[in-house]
């Protein structure tokens, strides 16, 4: 599982499990609720979550650059 997280899943069941876990954590709901959702909705939520995480990462990176530049 650790390898699948780091390098990407190599099979559909593992990919499905990881997607279920990520979306359930992001939405703070039971994985069973995720499994009841249509696949297209789950993928939409995963896409939204990914974009928010990228935005958060970019913001943190910009703030770290400011801190380094200002010497704080």
C-alpha cells in the first residue's frame, strides 16, 4: 500500500480504495457514504480536493519564500 501511495496504484481495486479513503477524509464522511455515491461524483470531489490541496501547497510555498526573502 505504501508503494501505491508513493508511486501510484497499479491495479483498479487499490486505486478505488485510495480514492475512497482520500475523498472520505476530505469530506469527513464514512467511506461507506463514498461507496454509495455515483463514480462521477466521487471523481468530481477528488478533482476539487486535488485543486484545493495544490492551492494550499502553492500558498505555503509563497509564504515560505517571503519569509526566507525577508530573513525572518
